[in-house]
C-alpha cells in the first residue's frame, strides 16, 4: 500500500462523519456512472394509466402526472447534475486558481486586475447573475456550466491570492529561487501544493452550490429543458401537487438533491486534510 493510499485511509477513518460523507460521495459518483443502466423504467416513457401513483413495489418513488417512473428519472438525473457541477467547478478552479496565484505572486497590475474582476462578479447577487447569463446566452447545458463557473470564480481567486501573498516571501520560496527555479516553477511546484488545502475545501462547497444552482435554474425554467430528467425539473414538476396530496412527486427528487449537497459540504474537511502537506508527516 502506498503512502498516499495509507494517508487517505487514515483521514477517512479518523472522523466517522468524514467516512459517511466519503461513502455518500462515492455512491453519487457510482449512480452518475451506472444510473441510466440500473433505472427500472425508461425515464421518458409515460403511462397515463398509472399517473400519480404513490410509492409501491412497482414504482419505488411513485409516478408523476404523466405516469413516468420517478425513481428512474431521479437516477438518470444524477449523471446530468453531477456532470454540470463537476464541469463548472473544474473550470472555475483552473481559471480562478491560476489568476489568484498570479495576483498574489506578482502583485502590481496583476493583483489590481484580478481583484477588480472578483469584486465586479461579487457585486451582483450570484444566482441573479447566473440567471442573467443563461437568459442572455440561452438555456443549454454548456451555458449553465459557464454561468455556474463564472459565479464561482471569485472564491478561488481570493483564496489563491491570499495564500500566495502570505507565502511568496517564505523561506522555502526564497530557497527555491536561489536554487535557480523560475517563477512558473515556483508557482507550480512550491506554491500551488500549499494553497490546495483551503482550495479543496472551497471545491467541496462549490460542488454543492453548483448542484443547487443548476437545480434552481431548472426550477424557474432557465435551466435544462423538460422532459430531460434533472433534479430541479423534477422538484418543479411536483410542486403543484403537494397541496393536493401527491407529495412523493417532488419529495424524493428533493431529498436526493439535499443529500447530494449535504455530502459535499461534509466532505470539505476530509479534502483539506488529504491535500494538506503538513498532515503527511
């Protein structure tokens, strides 16, 4: 067993809550990969003869107003929501960390420019900004990813800038410079690993926020278009039936959405410990 694997196992076993969060995360990743193949019914197939049937052995989560199986639609939606969240967070992480590293290390106009970009984005209510971007560009999956990435950029810019600004004059950076390392190598090899712990906590939180953002846009009609299975759409479709007693239509997709966000929020501490170089000693 490698030292990295042993370290990850130690971090996950040290805190039971972290272990639960990791298990939930692994379950959602597995569902995203195999969900369309284990769904008991076609998520788009309707059957009005069984419309709005409560949970049963045939339909574990019940059926919606068109007789579609809610369990199947919820399972298939996992891939889309997780895919949007992962793509948006990776995009904002790569761009935001790069800009933040440059701002904290070089200062000057780099620092001023990156700070102004972050302040401009943060000046808007972030969900409203995402709504505006999607409304202007069109409600496609690509534009939802882009809007979600843009509203998450300031978090990575600020984290990377602050951590780099603190460490750019540290002894190990000066030693690396005296050893003949260039600025890019210092940023990539010496500073980047040291800003990963707080950045990974932000990644975990942003994954939950990205899922909520995608679901929220779909809920108000600016996200993924029906009849595509998506958690926000499923909750929106069932909202009108809560008063009349068909609670299951929106309850189960909403519960899965809540559980996904909950698992990512809990996973932040584990990611910080896994990527923190000081925890490996």
